[in-house]
C-alpha cells in the first residue's frame, strides 16, 4: 500500500482536518489527523493495521501494547494480524500503567503500537513501562508519524505514513493568525 493510497483513505473518511488545533503534546497545528474516523471502519482498520503488522511479522512479536485511547484499536488489529494478544496502558495519577489484570512477562517480545506520533511522549512512556516489566521492545508501529521521522526512538520504528506537518509552540506569535483553537484529542493533559 502506497503512502498516497493511505493518505487518500484518511481524506475519504474525513480523518484529515484543517483549522487550528491543540495537539495532545501541547503544540498547535493547522492539520489534525483524527484516526478514530478511519478506525471506526473495521475493514479499513484491519487493512491498515495489517500493513503495520507486515513490517514486524518476522520479529517474533508475542504481545502488542499501546497507550489508551488512540492506540487501542491499532494494537488490537495489529495483534489480530500477528496472532498475538493486545494490551493497552492507561494513566493513573499521571503515570502510564497497566491495569485490568494486564501484565507483561519478563523476556516477552513486545511491539508498541500507536495511532499518531507527534513528539513520541506517550510511546516513550509505554516503552519505559515494558522495559520496567523486563519485556523486550522489538519495535514501534503506528498509522501516522506527524514529525516526518524526527522522533527518535531507541527501537525499530515503522510508521505506515510519515509526514512533516508544521507545529507551533503554545507561545508562538503566529498562532494569533490561525484563529480560535480546538482540542479534538483524547487527553486533556498536554504531555506528548
């Protein structure tokens, strides 16, 4: 599947929005990818996540883990394609944790999944959680890398789509030109 075909899916489903947005990271942007608009279509979620899974099929993945909320469906569909379980992490008192009886076994080969990566903050927290549980992170897969590849992760990283999308710091004077901002993400906390 080409990047153009993937981008067309985002456009056709209304997942690519234009305006003034506050991202989960706290940065501002004139473009927002609402992956939930793609993932609400099971056939498209399966198709896109199977592409991500193909990138890691030879890696001996035993478990897929993602941060809630955006990564849950992505992890589930990648895990389905790989024939392994999927878990998700949640924030508890501001700390990324495993709840609901979820666990990572020492030595377990884990693929971290996410919908969109801008700064990599949430994914880095999940990687740290996996390592703390003595799991082995074999890589990170996501639908979209908004940084155009500038996010540095210490493991193999394979986004399905990578775009360099301009972001603005919260104190950037150019924000006034963008009009009122909306925050469509799943977290009210600005952390990454």
